[in-house]
C-alpha cells in the first residue's frame, strides 16, 4: 500500500487518481497479476464464495433492519409484516435466513479445505488464526440473529445458550446478567442482540480484510502443498481465477437459490413460527444445524469431576461441557503447532488423510446426535447397560479432541510422507498424463 | 478434478440433509401423519382456487368461532379469486371496534378490506376463559409452525377416534391420533354436512379438512406461487450463466500447460 514504483495508466482519469492514491495499482497487483498457484482445485472457490455470502448477508440484513422492530411486543409481528406486506419482503428474508446456513456451508468447506491441504502450516499460521476468529464472530452473529424474530426457538435458544455462562464460578452469573441485560431473557436482551447483530458483521469485514491481507503476503497454499518456485508454477489471478471463481460461485448459488425459492423453511425449525412464550417450553430445544456438533459436545459431559474419594467437585458436568465446547473451537487456534509435520498436503500423507476424514465423520455424527434428545436408547450392550445417543456423542467427542491432541502430534513425528513432486508445474504435468 | 467436485457437492448435500433431517425429527407421534396429495406440493404446485374458497367458508363458519387469524387481511382475499366488491361485502359482515374518535370514544363500524381478520375474542385471557383454559392458537401461521404442515392440520382434523383401551381421557378432552400426547381439548370441529358447499363437492369431514388445510397453507404462505415462479426464472438464469462461465473458464484455461 506504499507509493513505490508505479507503472502509469493510459486512461487519464485513472492515472490522475492513481498518482494521488494508487488504488488501481493496488487492485492490479493484488487481484490482476497476483501470482497464484496454477494447480487449484474447486475447493479453492470457497473463499470467494464465503466472501460473496458475507456481502449478501450484509446487504439483505441492512434492508431487513429498515422494516424490523427490535421490541418483544413488535418483533414477531414486524417479521411477519416483512413476509406479507413489504414489497419482496419474503424474498429478502428468505435470502437472509437461508443465507446464514449457506454462509456456514461455504465456511465449513473452506475450513475443511484448509485442514486437508495443510493451509494452516507455516508461514500461514496467522492467516489461519484470523480465519478461526472470523468463524467465532460468525457463530456469535448467527446466534444473535436467530433470536431477533422472537419465535419460540429464538427465546428458548437464547435462554439456554446464555445460561452456559452461569457454569463459570463467581464470574458466570454477572456475565450472564450483563449479556441478557437482566435476570431473564427479555426486551433488553432483544435490544442488545439486535445492536450487536448489526455491529458484528462489520467487525467480520475488518477481520476478513486482515485475513486477505495475510493471504496476499504469504500467497495461497495449493493442493500439492509446495511453494511456487518459478513462473511456470503460477498464473495471474485475473482472468484465470476470477473466471473459475465465478463459475464455482454460480454453481453454489444454484443450490442456495433452490433452498430460497423452493424449500425456504427446510433448514429452520417450525417452532420459530410460534411467537415467543416464556410460559411454554418447547419439547426439544435445538439450535440451528450449524451449531449441532458443538451442542453435542456440550451435552457429552455428564459427570462432575472432583477429587477422588471425596465429595469435593472441582468441575461440574455443566462447566465441563461448556469448557469442552469452547475448547473445541479454541483448539483450532493451536492446530498449526499441534501438527508439525513438514509436509502440508494430505495428498502425500496417507495416515493423516484417514485420520482427518474420520474427524469429518466424527463431526457429522456429533451433528446428528446434537439434533436428537439426549440419552435416547439405541441398543442394549448388557442387561443393564443401554447404549444411548449420549454415549455416541462421548465417543465422537473423544475422537474430536484425540485427533488434535494425540493423533496430530504422533503423526507429526512418525508419518512417512509419499514422494513429492519437484514443483507445482511438474505435478500439473504428471496429473495431465495420468489423472 | 471431477472427484473433487463430487466430493464437495456430496459434503454440501450431506450437511444440508443432516441439518434438515435432524431438526425435524423431534416431535414424538405414535401414528404417522397421513400423506395427502396436495395441489400446492412440489416445485410446480399451485393453490387450487376453488379449494381455497371452500376452505375460507369452512374457516369462517367453523374455525373462526374460536381461532383468530390476525395476520391475514380481508384485502388478501383477492388472491383467492374474489372481486373487490365481494371482499367489501365479506369485510362488511364484521363489526370492528375502532377509535378513539375526536370525542375520545371507541366506536363500532363495519369492517373494511384493509382490516385484518376479526379475532373471536378480545384477548388471550378471554379466549382461554371461554375454552376451558386452553388457548386456541392463532391460525395465520399454523402450517409453518407444525412439523408436517398441511398434513398435520389434516391429520388432527380427521384424527379423532375412540380412545384405545387403557388410555384415560378426562372430561373436556378428546382422543386424537395425531395430536402430541394424543389428547386434545378441541371438540371434533367438523361434522359432515355442517358447511353447505355450492359447487357440488362432497360435504364430508375429509373434504372439509382438505379444503381448510389448503386455505391455512395459503394463509401461512401467501407468497408461495409467486416465489416458485420467480425461483424458476432465477435458477434458469443461474444455470445459463454458469454454463457460459464454464465455457469461458475452459477456453481461458485451455492454453495453460
């Protein structure tokens, strides 16, 4: 972003602006000629797709905020007014509602891409950490957004989730009171959640800027996980990746719009079309699908941890669950140091590949049991011991943490990588002839 | 490369299927809901206007005695095929309390198309007092607010039966196959022949239930037909655009070795 040497532009207006503030030079450098490895597969589209979804959410959200009333007496009615009386209000709301789900779809695939191809490894640790911070901010934003329509799931979801904080000794209850603005979820909660739901997306934009900045310092990783060495290994970002990203984005949008127009409520819960009622608790309180794996981890802890043979409890089951849930995301922050294997891509690490795919399976299983009531009996192991969904969640949780804390450090030391191609160019040529 | 696309698509499909499947598999119900063949089902489904009009009749003559529908306005009935004069006549049959006027008094006036459907009770408390302590829910969103949607409404309306042996039903309660817990406080609302149809359709509980469920689905999702029509245009456009971008991408990349 410094002045530096600059090639003049032919267009006089562009040149006038650029000689005073080199935005055109910047764009040219970062998005025009930016050298990008030429072996990307379609997994590399999801960064651009996530970016598009962020913009979609902000634009549709600002429009919704023009018609929404953040008051417990009006919120539900104002959303229904948007659906029925505002011109194309149903479209804007369904775009926003399903957009949240598809933003998470894009981000989950983007995170998986990063894990599979080792994009978190040196020198991209900070880039990865910014990504985890974005993910955390997204979760907070999505949770608060879900509260705004003030349906039954909004209200009870807010009650359950803010209640997590009471698990922490001493500071827990004051934190919860501050978060919800009183002693139970009510109008002050709705007001502050609306305020923060409007603020956080712009914080996300800020961190995305840092994420992209860091990316443009180190350059992109690629499916072979080897750094570009010569000009043969890279292509200018435009037109090669601008066009490829556009194609990928359009395919993604087709799936997204099928939901928006033909099954707009498939990913939501029917209870959220019942106005919030503090006197009636829904049969099963479940968060949105993108939180279910973490919800399952939370509920997996069922025993208090204390000093053995005494009555002293150090960590209650509730606190244990909350710590594990936060830990399941926090552990991503240290992933670059848990895995110190010199080879990045899972393509050349067969053992890591299997372990990672099992990790994906464990997350999907956690998602599945997270949506079911706790302790649903599945089958008998002995007369008295019944295997339940909680046991499934415990095993999957154990693998989730075992993957990071045991498997990654061990594989870092012991795994023998497959032979690597000499360069990206060589890998592409080899692939052209054989795959 | 194809493998990668397939993998990412299947991850996408899996994650959505998981979400959708999971969040809905919650309510316990011993009897599976009937699977009615609705005109509005599927991507090409539209509302059957004659059925909507019959459903409105059933709602006004039966359901409206206890259930409000306060998010729907009389003017919305134009979507059912009624003319402006017909809507004025329907709205005019109701007495609306308006005000305060210049003297500070509330006053009564005939309903106008811009009014929302008149609720049978002044407030929830009055409604509960008149209905043995149970609150008949507002029906504006009922098909969106219940697992199973229109099938659920149809199921409850046709699901009254003799309680099986061993099931205790208290006075003022009724056994219903499709209600959660199989107990409902609403007496069986529909009786064959109670609502007179002018178009010769059978005046059975089943037909009444079907029509009123169709009407309630419209009340919950009045935008549905418009939404689906627009969806086709949007998706066709996206497919064409994606096809063009694929060709562009392919031609640009063909020179890369």
